[in-house]
C-alpha cells in the first residue's frame, strides 16, 4: 500500500513510499483512509520539536476518516463500505482515560493515518456524520472532540454564558461553532485584520485584535459589561495563560488544550485563588463522547471550517500551509 513515511525528521523528509498492507485480527477492522486533518502535534512530531522517542521510519498524522475495507471474523458492528472516524486513543471506549488506554495513540505509539490502510479496533470506531463530506469530517476525532468534551463535559456550558476563544485555528473555530450551538455569547481574539470579519461571519459576537490590545483581558471585560467571561480555552500556552486567567470571572473555567507558544507556565496564583478559577487540562475524548458529538452535528447541520485540501502527493505543501499560520480552518490531506 501507499504511505507517507518519515525516515528523518523534518517536513522535507515526508516521502511517499510503498509498504505492506497490514492484516487484521478477528476483532479488528481494515479501514481505507480517505482524508486526514493536520494538528499542531503532528507538526511537533514531524519536526521532532518535543522528542517523544518515536522510532523511524514513522507514518505521521493522528486524525482522519475512512471507509471500511474488510472486517475480522468476530466483528459485528461494521461492514464493508461503512464511513468511519478513526480514534486517536484506540482503546478509549467510555468513561475516564486510563494509563492502559493511553499506551496506544494514533500517530505516536501507533502508526499514523498518512497510509492507504490502517487496522482499527471494532469498539472505538465511530460513524462519520451523514451531513459531512470526508474532508469536513476529518478534523472531528481530535480537534473537534477535544473542544466538545472540554466545553460540554468539563465546563458544562449552557445558554446565556460568554466564552472567549483565541485565534483562528481549527480548535478555536470548533469552539465558536459549538458555543453558538449551545447559545453562548462569543468573544474571539486574532492578530489578523483579514480574519476579524471571518470570525464574525462564523458566529463571533465580538473580535479583539491582540496586536492592538496586548493586555486583551481588559478589552474582554469592557466588551462583556465589565465582567470576565464564564469560559475560555487557552490554545497557546506560555504566552497567553496569564491573560486567559485574567479574562474569566469568579468561578470561571480556563481550559488548557494547546501549547503553540510553549509548554512552561509561570503564573500568578493570586487571581486564581481569589477568583476561584478552575484550570482544566484536557485532550480529546472517548468513543461515546464522539458519538454524542456526531448526533449534535447532524441535528444542527454544523459544518467544520476547511481552509484547504491537498492530495497526498502534496503532503509537504500541506504541512507548510499549516506551519505558516495563515490558514483559517483545517488543512486537509486526501488519499
């Protein structure tokens, strides 16, 4: 089968090659990959920014969708031709994550999805939403699910609240769409005047240019009647966490889901303690939660934002587009 492999770290070393097609066990499913979406952690892996000890050669990319090609002798949930979303943590069916589940992560300890076929367990595959194309559905198993679980299951958002989202990456755009689905007011930040109107068109009620307002927590409160927001998702880490904490009101929720500017946090504990702020780190979710998300997507006809679509032969161009920071929405690769 065809696959993109890294034999050395670096975007320039992503190469199309031929490797053997994997075989399936009795409880496994062979999935033909149709589309994948790029995540920041994919870039980290490809460029080896954080050494995860991944042996080479390695097939990268952690989220995507496909079509069932064949099933094992004891598989009852799926049949050839079913459209499915591929799990990031392939053992995580329901409940809280565990160290046992975490041993297997797609694109890390398991081969990634830039391959014609992958082997998946029967129990954590989730059907692709009927209203979405494969390109639109590709970013749901990681980016979309992370936002859904942290907002719905952890922050427990409800109508009438206000949320602050940062930037225009795939995670932040999902946050706008899910927040509007639940009836929240949305304040968004961006460093691009060009993207300000796009954020409003997607549903943002207010947009702050963080280059104009470097201490943007004050502007957040001004736009929200002098009060902090109920919820914010911090996607950048080191450079933004202080402003994120200062942007929420008493008993506010700060979701930690990104590390685009670094992994080290130096924060003042006083605002946290005196305002009873909850910091919650989170990553993806389980198959049951992804199925709930699928139902919500179909009932609300939500369509993820796609910036660009590249064929697998242009994999290096896709990663360069993602790395540029110019994308508005997800960068997709089709196989």
